[in-house]
């Protein structure tokens, strides 16, 4: 089946919110996202945000802001199928941020040619 990206629409919000909440431990802001907060995010969205489709089924999300990947989530049952690799061919990106504890994502990104860098800020 073909993997495609389609810009997020209002009809996709419930899917995207539920998927994000299910995977919230992998985000810097790991709080639960309620419908009202998610709708506000959508209305104020200033970067490209897509739903990942496999055939006719929504399977994930990805955002691109200034050549950087954001909010990459692929539903668990579709992971380890090379979907992210296929997506990166269509996206013009050169960086991303990922939690140091998200070892599964770090391994996947390294396989795709991303190199880890560390930004440490102290007061």
C-alpha cells in the first residue's frame, strides 16, 4: 500500500489528538491534550502539519517547521515497516528534536542518517 501525506483538516483532529495522547510520554510536553486545547492549536497552526495515510487509513502525524521534523507519531501497529523512511523522501528536513529517553525513535532516526547533537543550557 502507498504511504501518503495529507495536510491536517478539522476532521482529522480527533484522530491526531487521541494518537498524541496515547504516545504523550514521548513528548517534551507530556500533558494530556483535551479537545478545546487541540482545537486552539489547530486554529493557530503556523507550520505544515500532516496526517500520514497508508492507503485509506490514518496511521500517524508529522509536522515540518523550518526544515525540522515535529510531532512524528506512527501508530504502534504500523511501526517497523519503513514508513518514516518513505516519508522523509517527500519532506525537506534536516533536523529534529527527540527526548533522550525515546530510544526507539533515536535508533530509527540514526538508521535514517540523523546524527545526535546535544544542546545543553545552564543558568
